[in-house]
């Protein structure tokens, strides 16, 4: 429709290019997953299949969008970090957001049956999303630490809550008995009442998941001389955050020192 009398409508579109030299974080989060997880009878507090489904969606995101350098996920959310120099869709926020969220959602639906072969998807899942710009790698690391602290606090609370409920308390009673408790009280409660050592629970539940790029050695058929040749290939993998940040696509994101600890 170039040069038609209708062309002027384009002028109403706003420029939503994100500023240059900033890391772009795309965070997506399941809409009403409290209800969605109940409707689909997710195991509480952590349904491993549901988490692994989120993880495979994230792996597929890194394979599909090469400018994503690292991803961190917990519960029904995932954060994707795009490299600071990305020119993906000229850094237009609406494009990055809409493509990221819709692709993730489609993969979630497509892969559902691989993780829940005996559960029908009863309603279309949806995810909300936002994009945030961070001007320095340090802030991106603090962002990831913030999400991981949130994971820890929620998981510790939910582990206690569901232990109490499964032991016969009503949800209200469980809530009441956890009111005002500190982290150490919760650990104590788990140990005394349920003989659960919180630190021994699966790391994916306590710390979340991450997706990064690994270099793997592979043997290819042959060089000119007919001998097998080894070479390094990039492979997107999911794993524990604290071990694998080093392997993210961008060395500036690697962390030395301890994992983030909750306050
Ligand atoms: P909103 O639409 O505002 O995000 P929400 O119901 O999705 O609301 P969240 O704060 O995002 O609320 O929390 C997600 C909820 O989904 C958790 O509280 C938990 O009940 C449930 N959930 C998500 N993933 C899992 C899982 N793997 N196992 C068990 N429950 C899960
Ligand atoms: P972009 O990712 O930039 O949007 P695109 O390939 O989707 O690129 P569009 O300008 O959106 O390009 O055009 C959509 C194209 O999809 C059309 O040119 C046409 O080839 C194809 N297409 C979409 N819907 C139909 C349809 N119902 N029947 C046949 N072809 C279709
Ligand atoms: Mg939300
Ligand atoms: Mg949610
Ligand atoms: Mg959430
Ligand atoms: Mg199109």
C-alpha cells in the first residue's frame, strides 16, 4: 500500500526501540498458573515434569533465538538475557516481547504431551511478558540473584506449607502456623516434624534452572586423509545455574564466588 492515501496511519505507530548498549531481559510468567497447576493436578510444591517442560521450552528458545545468551527459570517463569549488542528486530521492544512470548507458549503446548502423556491439556496456557534493559553486567547478575533469592524464599515456604497440608492440616491452618516464621524456623520445622533436610532437596527445586551454551567435543567422519577428526560444537543445555553461568554465551555474565544467598 505504499504511497496510498492511507499510508498516513503508519505515523501513529510509536518508536519502541530499546536503548543501545544495554542487556535486554525478557521475563515471561504463566498467567494464573496457581489455577492452571491445580486444574492439571501438578504435584505440590514442585511438579518435576512441569519444571522440565518449562526447561525444554527455554532450551528451544536458545536454539531459536541465537542472541539469547543465558536463561534462568523457576516455577512458571523464565528470564531470557539477550546480548547487549543484539540488533534483533532493531531492538524493538514489541517485536522481542511478542515473538519471545508467543514462541515459548507454542512450544509449551507442542511439548506438553511429551511430559504429560496421560494428562490432556484442558485449557490454552498463556504467558505474560516484559522486557527490561540493564546497562551493566553487574546489574544483570544482581537481577539473576534477585530471581534466585525469590525462588529460595518461595520454595522454602511452599515446601513447609505442603508438608503441613499433606500431614492433615487445612490450608488455613498451615498458613497460620507459618506466619512470621524465619528461614531457620522453617528448616527446623521440616527437620523436626518431617525429618526433611531442606538442603538435601533437589537443587532444581531450591535454586531453579538455567540454560546455557556448552562446547561439546564431537568426532566428525574424516579429513582429507580419511582419519576421524575431533571438533568443538556449541550445544544448548539445561543445568544448575551456579555451575554453568561460566558457560553462558557471554563471558561478561560469568560469576566467580558464592551463589546468591537469601538475606
Ligand atoms: P499470575 O497470573 O499473576 O502470574 P499465578 O497464579 O501464575 O498468577 P505466580 O505468582 O506466577 O501466580 O505463581 C505461579 C504458581 O503456579 C505457583 O504458586 C504454583 O502454585 C504454581 N506452579 C507453577 N509451576 C509449578 C510446578 N512446577 N509445580 C507445582 N506448582 C507450580
Ligand atoms: P514477517 O516475519 O516479516 O512477517 P512473513 O513471511 O510472515 O514475514 P508477511 O508480510 O507477514 O511476511 O506475509 C505473510 C505471508 O504468509 C504471505 O506473503 C503469504 O505468502 C503467507 N500467507 C499467510 N497467510 C496465508 C494464507 N492464508 N494462504 C496462503 N499464504 C498465506
Ligand atoms: Mg504474572
Ligand atoms: Mg504466574
Ligand atoms: Mg510466577
Ligand atoms: Mg508475517
